[in-house]
C-alpha cells in the first residue's frame, strides 16, 4: 500500500477510530502516555459489565445476558466499522472486521481454555482436558453456523448489500429470541460468585435491578468515552514504529476494540466453573459481529453515499473474508460435541499465530485458508462416520422442544 495513501487517508482516520458517531467531528489525538489512564479505565469498565452479566444470569437467561454483554463489549468495534463505512474506506472495512473476528476465535477462545486450565491445575494438581458446555449453550453453537453459511454467499457474490444487512439482522433477531426463551441459571450457583456480584444477586429486587442496570450503564459509558483516547495512544505508537496501514487496521486496531471483551472473558474463565460462560460470551460476540456488525456496514455506507449502494469486495478483501470464514467454521466444528478440548484450543491458537506472523513478514494466507478448510473437511468426515459427537444438534433439538415449542404450544 502506497505511503501517500497512508498519509492522506489512514493516518487522519486513525485519529478518530472508536468515536462512535459516524460523521462527528474528530477528537484531538492524544499521545502514547494516555494509555496510563485509559487502560485501567477500560479494565474497570470490563469488570463492571462482567459483574452485571454474572448477576443477571440468575434472573434472565444466561445466554440473553451474555448477548447484552457481547453487544456492550463490541461497541468500540461497531464504532470502528461505522467510521470506516461512513468515510468509504472500503479496503479497511474487511481488514478491521476480519482481524477482529480472527482474534476472537484464534486468541480469545484458546485464552479462555488456558486461563481456566492454569487455575484448575493449581487447585487440583491435575490437568483440565476440556471445557464442557452446558445444554443451553447448544443454541450459541448452532447459531454460529447460520451466519457462516450465509457469508459463503456474500463471498461468492463479492458484494455486501442492504438486502444482506436485512437477512443478517433477522438471523440475529431469531438468535436473541431463542436466548430469551431459556430459563435463568439455578440459584445453587450464587454462592460461587465473587463478593460484588453475590451482593448484587442477594439484594432486594428493586435494588438488584438498579445495580445490574447501573453496572451495564457505567461500563458502557466508560468504554464509549475511553476507547477513543486509548486507541489514539496505541495508534501514535503505530505511527512511530512505521507499521503499515493495512496491517495496523487488521491487527492493532482490533486489540483496541476487543480489549474489553478479552478482559471480561478472562475474568469469567479464571473461576474454572465460569469457563463455559466465558467461552459462550466469546461465541456470542462472534455471532454479534458476523450478523449485526456486518449488517451495519452497507447501511452506513449507503447513508454516506446518499443512496442504496452495495459494498464491492476486491480480491484481497474476499481472500481475507474466506480465511476468516474458514477459521470460524473450524472453531464451530470443534464445539459441535459441546466441548473445547486442549488440543483444539492449541490448534486454533497456533494457526492464528502463524497467519498473524506471516501477515506481517510474508504472505501465506492461501495456505492457511487451505489448512483450515482441510481441517474442517476432516471434522465433517468424522461427524458423518460417527467418530465425532453431534451433541450440539441433539441438545439444540431438546432445548427447542422444552423451552420454545412448549412455551408457544
């Protein structure tokens, strides 16, 4: 990418990344030293939101609480993409989106397992072989497959239209509807909570509702106002180090936008028993970004153009999208048996790390994409031959009958 493009387009744009109101006046860039106060602020915001979600799961469906949590956590990512779409920086749309999605699956999922496994070994003196999901988590696993299948069509068509936006939004709406039909968590787990969420849960109902709402509100507001200066401080470092624009947008900007999410999921994972919830928090964010976030792009882009306009994907964008779909498909197939084994977490991390390293120092995207699809094909063969459980579909069917059909019948 030419340096003139970086100077004229990307550098001014980076100064307003994460400022959610598309088209708003850019805020003044800050220096690298701003990370000293912005990082702790985002850390605190992530913890507060996590307390709210952890408390809410006993009164509304856990999956629904996680969906709210995921939406709040991905506000910075929505802001990044909205700004790119409004300013018609189409090359960066897929760069940031695919970088963030691949980070969630390739770094976020393994991080949850390794954090939980570390604590488990310290407590029990033996290794933790896998994270075992709960029955209602089958909805998240199956729901992840639906937008992935649709994204194959988007890749084939090479465009992202308002019709695609409507379909993806509908997919997310159905997912939320299903999550809302699930029962709250059993009260037996309340005593396993940390002091603050346990205090919230055991408060009188009016105070409890107010405190949970306050947790979500405080965390969301802090992330909204802190993300931009935090981003600017990191971007100042990127400029100083001479990081290429596309690489910066794909790998550094997602660290900023996904930072709250990684922190709160680590908070859940470190309790071991909260590892399934942490993993589903991450999967819910995957679903959120594969549906609502992508749906935002043609809407904002069309508003910027002043007329309904499709986003046309160039060959590089299609390559990045296909790689991301392939990785997500492998991740979904790993969860199809309602478990994430240690070696599966390791595979996701190693393949993500390889394509990260070589995206900076070389070009192996095609080979990594082939590796993902080959692995996915092998997992599908195992499913068809009965060598891998399809527990997610079985549990989804049972959950549908018990909590959806029974309530609508």
